C-alpha cells in the first residue's frame, strides 16, 4: 500500500512498509474526503486490516478519541450512518472474538448518539426501520454492556433474538444470525433478563441447529453461552434446560469437530485463528458450568476422551488450551462421584499424561497450575468416603490403583518440586492450590 504523508502543504508518497494499525488509522482519518460509495470500499479495506492487527495494538486503537472522531464525521455529514455502522459492527465482532474489553466506547459521544437514535426509532409507531434498529442495538452493546437501561434491554433482547431465529442458510443470513447471537452475549451475565424474554426462543435456536445444523460454529457456541449465563441465578432451571438440550454431548461434538479441523502443525507460531478462539470459548464454558450441566456416564466418558485428544493435538502449540484441559478434568473430578468416572481417568490415560506433562523440563507455568489443580481435586476425591458400600469398595480399588500409578511415575517428587511455587501460581492464575504439599498426597 502506498501511503501519503502531508508535508509542507502537500501530500508526498511514502514507499515504506506500513504496519496494519497505522494503515487502519490512516484510512479512518481520510474517510471524510471520499464519496459514500468510496467510503464503503475503504471500510472494507479497514475491516480486513482489523484481522491483521494484534490484540494489544487493536485495544490501543479503540480509544475515546477514535470513537469521537467517527461521531464528528457523522455529525458533519462527512460519513454516512450506514457506513459508520459497517465499521462499528466489524470492530464489535473482533472485540468479542478476541475478548477485548474496552471502556472508552462507553464514554464516547458516538455511543450516546446511537442510544438516542435507538430510542427515537423504537418510539416510531409507523414505518419503523427494524434492520436499522438491529444494527443500532448491535453497535450500542459493544463490547460488554454492564448497565443497559431496562427500557433498552426490553428493546435489544427481543430484537436480536428475532434475527437469531432466522433459519435461512444463505451466508448473509448466517452472518446476521452470528452477529445477533454474539451481541446478546455483550449483555453481561449479572444483567437480569426475565426468562420469559428469551428462554423459548433460545431453546428453539439450539434445538433447530441440533436437527438441521444451520448455525456457524461461533453462533452455536454463542447461543449456548447466552442460555447458560442467563440462568446463572437459577441452577435448578439451568440443570433442567441443559440436560434437556444435552449440553455435554453437544459441547463434546463441537470440540471434536474443531480439534479435527484445526491444522495444529501449521498453527505453531502463527496468528490465532477464529477456530482456535471458538474452541477456547467452548473450553471456558465447559469448565465454568460443568457443575450445572451434569450428564450420564457415557457422555462424560466421551468428553474425557475428546479432551485427551485435544490435549495431544495442542500440547506443542497452545499452553492456554492445554491448561484448560486440566481445568476441565479438575472440575469434573470435583463435581462427579469418583465411582462414576475416576476409574476412566485412570484407564483412559488422563493421570498418565498429567504426570508426564508436569515432569517436563519445559513445563509452562499455566500448564503446571492446571496439572496441580487436577491433582489436588483427585486427592480430595480419593479421600472422600462413599455412603454406599459398593461404591466405597470401588473407591478403595481406584485409590490403590491411582496411588500405584502415581508412585510409579514419580508423583511425590514432582509435587514436592513445586513447593516454592504455590504462592506464585496462585497469584498469577487466580487458582486455589493448597500450599501444604501433603494435601496432594493420596494416603491409603
């Protein structure tokens, strides 16, 4: 790209290689000099550049000054509202996919203007522009809406759900559905939304996809996340809903597909792909919500097998994904009865690869923290007495087999080597690792 720099009252061409961030800001600054059609073309270029900008740099781009500049161009008729929306929706999409939280937009004049436009459009009794209202809702909620007023909540949720219910298979329809669903997740989890506003609709979206596979990977994950987080204060309802919709089975299938799709050898050292980000979103959703998404033994076993395959695929590429594998195992060990699946952890190889991993000389701190948490939850579970005699007898057998395996692999030495790192790991990864080494040992 040839850039022009304003020097001594005229533009001079530059031939140096321009970083994506600088190109983006350059194009944004010059939007005012183009016609509406030319602006649309330039915004397409800017949208492509957003994908090339690193997360840290992109976060620095999203300043209040930038949003106020867009507002100023709209106010002075130098940028059409339609083109501004195209740009803002792409910014929102990337902030959500990359999990970038930016407060500056909430303070900007641009967001205040969009809020005013939403209210004006909603008040119209005739000729209401529903697509404009959807666009405004999506732009207003970016990137995380903590304090959405009740009157806007009542507008945004039904409006976005209506778009998300679209069952067309065209790429354009899928993009709009995906955008509506990820925007719904901008309305943060502690915002109270009455279940009557969303429950039937979001269940229909999930059930229809289970039968017809009409959603993108990101849209389907977003639908589940919206459902589960909206029910956070009603665990009984959450458990009933997710068991009806088979959360564990569906999450396992999605992780399996993504694991097979990703070219893990090519990923090493490359920019994080969209598929990797979606996979990580599923991992977080499983880890945080497994206690309320209990399933039958076979589905749990399938999930364990899937996580082990994901571990082996990602272990040379993504430490964060590997750590989250152990986090999921720790949560499963903490929530489920040992007699149900702990023997499969042993026979299926989960303990084996955890022991192998924690003794590697190149062990990453993130991974070591995940391994330690898994071992701690295992120790707690193995020490917990079972009320049923049959289960208690089985626990003792599993306990002995586990201890034998751990002794064979040098478990105690591995744990002892981390004695001085417990405080560091807890502070860096907000974990709850025990500082007493003896808590990790399994005593017969």
